């Protein structure tokens, strides 16, 4: 499986311009195949998303790497993830030394992710079963926020919980599963928005989602 990770990083990630050394090393280190259903492990390192049950997916490796790089990761930086899913993105963030809090609304995925992350010794990752669109005010503000599902709007509670300076990456679109990746930067009391092209994510469900 290590060779599969090496090919994944070389052919899917570096070849598309991802160069942050923390991101590349984390993608090499985290065993992606453990985060998909056993019957689908042969597909884990393919250049595509993979179903994880409950209508959810583990994102394409390149998208995981791209969103991770957009966050400008650094050890000790606090990050809130909305949509824990299988726990793969949370593991990547933790592998880069970030202080990770992650919210998942589906109970089965929440508990499965906790078990897997603990088995891989990512004990410090905080997980919460809740509506991710309202964030996690207890640990706010967050230096970074990453949303791994697409909704019709940018949830205002997440913007409010983003630190200054801070960066948020979120898929947004009026059509389900057809969104743009939006990067929000907060600095010196001002918030700017950058559109990074089309993406397709599962639905962001909640008070400020679908």
C-alpha cells in the first residue's frame, strides 16, 4: 500500500502542482485505504472519490491535498473541519501537526471515525456529533476552517468563528453537487472571497445548508 501512496502523491498530487511539503508528507503517511469500506479498498488510491456509506464519500486525493494546501497548514494552527466523514481529512490535518476539531452529523460515521482515528493514534483530534453548519463555538475562533460538503450559502456562524487572520475553504453552489470551491480570508477586520473553480461534493446538510 505504501507504493500506492507514493504513486498517488507523484501522479495525482505533485503532477497537478501541489508542492507544500507538509501536505505531501501527510498524504504519504496516512493509510487512505483504511478509511474506505473493506470491499472498496482496491479503489482507495484511485483518482476519484470513493463511497463510505450513508450517501457520503471520501474525497478524491487531489481535492484533499488542494484544500489542505489552501489552508496554509502549520503545526499548532487550529482548524475546524465540517464533515468528518471517514476521518481521512482529519487525519491528514492532524498528521501536519494542526490542532483539529471536526464535526459530523451522521452518528455511525462519527463513531466509526473516532474508533479508526484512535487506532491510528490520532488521539488529540476532537470529534463532535452535531450540525456542522453552526460550527463549534466552544473552541472558536479557529485559525482555519475546512468544509468538506457543498451547500447553497456560506454559513454565517462559520465566518463568525474564523479567526482574524484566518482562512476558510468551502464548496458553495445553488445546485446540489455542482459547486465552486470558495476561499475566504479574514485579515485586519476585512473578509475577502476568492473562487477556485468547480468541484462536486456531497450535500452540506444543516441549519445553514440544504
